[in-house]
C-alpha cells in the first residue's frame, strides 16, 4: 500500500513538473507540443516559410507540404510552417524586384518555372537596389519538364495527318488559313469525306499559349517559334528576331491566340474546362498535359494528344531562397530544410507520379511502376526520350523577342484582357 502511494505521488509530482515546465519553458520536440493546450506559459511560434511558385507544380508541392508537415520537422524546437502562393513566373520576378507584395505574404523563397526568371530577378533587383544581391546561396533545380503542344486528337489528325513532320510550318499554315475546312482540304481531305464534314463545325483554328511577359511557358513558346522559323536549334540572335519576314510570320501565329494567360497551370485548366470550343492546340508543360489527360476525356469524351516540337526547351523549376533583409536566419534555415525534403528521393519519386522528370538523376523516368505516367499515357503521345533541345538564347536575344512581342502583339493582348 505504501509502495503504491509512493508511486502515485511520484507520478503526480512528475505531472506537476511537466505543467510548470510547459508554463514557463518552451520545450523542444514533442514535449513542447502537447495535444492539449493548457493556455499557460509562452507560445512557441512556428517558423513560417512563404514560397512564391509557378502554378504548374501546384499539385506536387501541395502534396509535398502535407508530407513535410506530417514528418514533424522542426527548427530549434519550433515547427516549420510552409505557405504556398501560386503565381506566373514573370510576375514573381517582377514583383519581388519591385518589392510589391500586394495582398500576398512576402516570400522567403521563389520558385519560378525556369532559371531564366531567376536571372531576370537578379538583374532587376540590382538595378533597383544598387547592385546588391537578393539571393541566399545558389538556386537548385527541383524538377524538369519540357514544353509540348497539346491538341484534341481528332483535330490533330486533320492538322498532322501523316504525323508531325514539319511541326512549325504546318501549324503556321493552319493558323493563316481561313478555317479548319481549308486546313482539311490543304491536307488532302476532300469535300464529302467524313474528316472534311466534321471540320465544317470547328470554325477557325484556335491556338493558345501564355503571355511571354508574365509566364515562363509563353517566353519559351516565343523562343521555340523563332528557332522553328529559322530552322535551327542554336545561335538564335537579335538579328534573327529583327528579320521582317520572321516578324510577319510571328504575327500570323499570334493573331490566332484568343487569350494570353498569365499562368500556365490555370491556362491548361481553362482548356479542359471549356473544351474544344476554346482551344484546338496549346503550348504548355508536359506535366500539365499529363495531369489533365484523364479529366479532358472524362469531361468531353475526346482525347488530348501530346506532341513534341522537333526541338524543345526544359524548365528546371529552381528553388531560390531570398536573403537579408527579406528573410531572417531562421526562415533561411527552415527553407533549406524544406528544399532538402523536396530533393529527397521519395519526394522526387512523388514528382514523377505528377508527370515531372526528377531533377535527381538517380531517379529514373523509366520504371515498371503502374503509377508512372510515362507508361500510362504513352498511347496519348507522352514519351520518355526527347530528341533535341534548343540552346538558351542570350539575354540580348530574349530581350529583343520580348520587346517585339510587347510592341506588336501586346496591344492585341491588352484588348482581350480588357485593358486600355
């Protein structure tokens, strides 16, 4: 009896000690985060990391954040809270350089679709802030994805009846045609054929890509079109951009675009929501095409097909931690912890399930896993091997392309967006 009483009193004393410690000392680990908040003592505030990211990787990032939270990661006894803000890549670089947070929380990390926009941010920040750097350490790639064309299958069969042999010239001819019926006749489908008959209901050929001034995929689309017109994959120059014949050709392409979206993720979602009535062919990231194939078929009863330009561009989705004075040492340390989590093998394998090519070269795209979309959607045109990539043009050439688009196409785009 005395022994039981001693044990009971000892246990009670330990409980009282725990309450006292909880009331006055922030304890590390699980001891500091009891399931019942007693309302006593100092509250341990989490370290919040805000990530401004390109929306094309939204589903993977949201899944990764949930897994990170479940893993119980802490920094010095403080939980790490990850907040995601999805934006267009161009908008990310522009707003951070101007320190324009708007209604969004200021970022600790930026992750646009491509490293091109990190260089734009470095340059713009330096111009506006006396040449000081804004990044903490070197950005690291998270995942890879190429730019592809996505088209409704029955329309692709009329546009490229023998397969994609002359990708850009045939697309240009179609966009310059009066309508789909003219495209059908030009490609050998005579009036009276079943293929021609269906095209009489399709109207104009509707082409789409995002704004190159606000979105990475839009800028990549411009670069690929310029390379495609000049029939090369390297050494694109400002002189190529200033070629009057190229400029006329580009205008033909861009006049067929009904709406220049600000973000590739929302742009692809719009294609599936509105179906073939809004877009026939669009340029988007491979992972977004993969993500929406099943939804498109379920919604419209038609298949989306993926087509790879003869030479394409990869986006590397860099993870760039912002430095002082925009972040604290704790935020930077927590951001590094989350970056390591994203680049860990399990989360890189998770990225593969969402249609990305892992940045970790040890994680193969070719697997026997039934969840591997490169197996599941091969019949929809998704392929592992990419024949060729174009070289990233110089900053001067990219600036010339964007200036051309801003000057010649921007006024048209502004009318669609309801701007003056």
